[in-house]
C-alpha cells in the first residue's frame, strides 16, 4: 500500500474509530500529505528513518516553527504505529525520530486599554444599526468576554446561549462540551445584534431562497459565519495594535492574561479556556510576569 492510500485509510480510522474532531483529522491529513509530497507517494515499506529525517530537515529549511515540526513528528509516529498494527509494515521507521523541543514564545496580548478603545470604536459603529457592524461588535466582545476559540464561536447555535445567566455552551477540542460565562458588555452587544442585526442578515438569506440557520453569527449573505471571516474582522480590529497577522486567538490570549492580572484563580481560568492540562494555562502566568517586569523597568527609578 502506498502512503496516499494508507493516509486516507488512517484518516478514516481517526474519524470513525478514535472519534477525533474534524479539525484534528484535517491536521493529521495535512501532515501526511506533506510527507507524501516530500518523499513521493511510495510504498509504505520503502519509507525508512532517513527519509523521515529528510522530510523534517526540509521543514526546518523552509522555516517551519518547531511546534509545527513537533506536531508532524507526532503525526508520523501515530500513522506508522497504526500501519504496523494493521500489518501493512513489518518495522516502524518512526521509532527513532527525534521531536524538537517546543519553543517558549509567549503569545501576543493586547493591553486592556487598547482593547477598550477598539471595542468602543466598534460599539459606535454598531450604534448606526448596520447589521454587519452589530455582528462585528458582538463577535469581538464575545471572543474577548468568553475567551473562546474561533471554531467554538463559529459553531455556536442560538440554543447554546443562556442570555439571562450570560453563559454559552461550546464544543472545544475533541468535541468536549463546556459552559463558559461572558460579561455584561458581551451580553449587551449580543442582545443588540440578535434583536436588530441578525434578523436583517437572516432576511438576506431568505431573499435568496436558501432557508434559515440556527447559527448565532451569520455572514453578510445570511449563512453561518466561517473562521476566515472571523480572522478578517479581528485582523482589521487589532492589526495596528498586534500586527497584520493577528487572529482571533489574540483575544483569547488577552482574556486569559487579563483574568490572571485581575487575580483570577489559575484553575478557574483553565476551566474557562477548556484546557486539558494546567500546564497549557500556565503560559499566561509567564505573560503576566513579563508584563509586570516590563512595567517595573519603565516605572521604577532604580530599575
């Protein structure tokens, strides 16, 4: 069996047997497609450790991040372990692959004052009653107020919102369900959008004869909003503050850091973010420490 055919079968195994999320399956599929492009769509039994090392070296030469290379190493190990178990190969060539240590680059975080200024600008635009402006304001407030992932925001349905209690039910990585709170600012922006903005967007969809949708956030034509559109909104909003490549995760990073800055318990933040490991959440304590040290250096006369 060749790599391409085996990778397709492995992706089916991940989706139907291991029940991994569609996003995770796509990531594995992309990593194995990159492997097939690098070594050629050769038979599985022809792949050895040197070919795998060459593949990772090419990724290094392209400038791929260490986290990306580490993930691809993990993908290859899982793939070849499955192939060995299925009897498609007699030896696992990935056993001696060395995964690079992940970098400790801290996430980009906007200051609370900068975010307040941006959100106030979008609130003023939403006050005009434009449905897209109302959506963009509520989208930004919700991303920051609930600290959700972009996939969780795009997957949000009307039935997932409890506007009285200001909570939302979301599905995170691995299709794990959790309930997240959101604040008053996000609640007011959502109410304005759901009452005045969303119906206008639904009408656009109805005018095209394509029916309704249960999604909370809709695109300009009334369909469920996609992650690419969310990236565009966030990039326009925060690009001048954090750089042109900024995405929705910057608001999640900022929310987590500001919660810890304000004295929130680390485990409570872990629960809000939906992190399986406390170690993942602890990166934000390093961000807070860096910000504290920077403030000290700027303010203390003997720094």
